[in-house]
C-alpha cells in the first residue's frame, strides 16, 4: 500500500447499503466494526473498508479529513 491507495480509500464512495453515497472515511465506526466481525468483502472495496477500519481504530480519522475531496 502507498499514499495513492490511502487517498483513494479516503475518497471512495460506498456503492451500496444503508450508507450508499458516503465516503468511506465518513462511515460510522460501528458499521466498520460490524464488517470487521463478519468479514470484509474479498475485493478492492473490502480492502479499502479494512483500511478505513484501521484508520478509525487508531484515531487517525481527523488527521486524514483534510485529504477528502
């Protein structure tokens, strides 16, 4: 993973579900915890969701907000 992957994940829009249309960084933490417990999808979106989960888990969310488009 590199900076490009992180920026892409921050600005990725959730394509389905209750939070469709929100950027992944704006997803509520309990939603990401739910995904973590059930298993992230085995695709690029799943990798991005797992990354955002780790960002939020480690308290880095606010630091990355300035990179949202």
